[in-house]
């Protein structure tokens, strides 16, 4: 079974879309490095990380549409909007939806618990509570865009993206849906910053591959399309090297590397390693059989 990629986009500290991702891959633009205050560790400087640039949200959504959506949900919805903007409602309705995430709503869960700790259950925020489950981003995206096909959230840390891709293959092969939207998104929780600061894990702000990062990527998948992803046993194309300098440290690295392979095959970026667009690119992700990404003949 092969899976076709009919559209894709990314979101990270460089911004939303292919052009921003090409800038990051080619090292043409340096994004700002943000910092998280490390609570409980006085005297410790803000922990540096790459914060996702959500400025494009205002281009796709009126303020009221995202009033109850947390940053994790906004990332997922922004990625979805970039791929669904040209699809009429009738074509959106049957789409399947898979959201891959490592942390999910963890940040919002911690925020909700803080409101309880501050003043008891009577002060717990109902606004925050609405986004305290991992399915919140999936639900918000499905409702806003009118997606009525099968929908699920996959959360397995470094296996989240490979697991979501395997599930997508199964859905398409079985005819569960004819086309689906796969979104990979994560924020960087302040509690994670606390942990890394506590164990002495200090990133080098001059090397983006050492900085924890927010953001994600999205793919429109089907059975026919310009790029085909299939099992690569016996094939010998070059294996795409990880491109962490263009997205930072994240459990969603496979999604960004798949996007980089798509961009390379489309001619928007040339990898440093030997690369033949006709042979395609071999991808190796944790817990996932080798896959070959090629342009359809």
C-alpha cells in the first residue's frame, strides 16, 4: 500500500508555510529565541526555546473563533487552515483527521491545576478546563472546519508521528476514508523547561538543533497525488539526514523531516547530502519501517 501526499505545510519559529520552512532549511533567516521563566528555581535565567510564530492566526480566524482554544489547539488549527483554505465545505466533510502530539494539552492541564491550587475547586477555571484533554485540538479543528470523517489523537512521544502515519495507511488501505488530514503539533510546557533546567540541560542558543521547540507540520494524505510514500525494502536512495537545525529539538521531528523531503522533491530545497530527485528519498523514523518518498511517475 502506498500513501500519496497531496499537500503539506509546517509551522515553527520561522513562521507558517513552505517559504518559511525553506528559509529555515537553507539557513537564510534567524528566528528570535524565546525564554520560559523557570518557576521554583530562583536566580535561573529564562530557559531558551524556539516559540512557534502564531502571527498568521489573524489571517485565518476571527478573534472569537479561538477564544477558548489554547496554544496547542491554535497550532493545530492554523496548520489545518493552511491546507483546507481552498477546499469547499462539501470536500472537507468526509475527511478523516489524525492529530499526532507528544505533550498534547499538558501545558493547559498544568494551568488548570494551578487555578485549583490557588483557591480550591471553587476557583477552577471553566475556560481553561475546556482544553485539558489531548483530544481538544482535534475536536476544535474538526468542529471549526466541518470535518465529519473518523478522527483520533495519537500521543506516544517520539512514536507519535510514525504511529499516526501507520494509522493513516491503515485507514486509506481499508477504505475507512478516502482522504485525511494528518496534523502534528506540540507546544513546549513550562514544566518541561523546569525539568531540563533542573538536570542541567542547557541549550546552545547559537545552535538551533539544541533548542527545544514548538510547532508542527500537516499533510493531506490520499491514494493518488504527486508524491508517493511507500515501503522501501530493497531500495537504495540516499537516506535524508535529520534537519533539526530547521526546527529544533522536538518529539515531532519525523513530521518536519517528511516535510523537508517533500520540499526537496518539489525542488524548493537542496539537501547537503547527495540527492537524486528521480530516485526519491528514504526515510527512517523510530518504530516505523523504512519508507521511500518519490515523485509519481
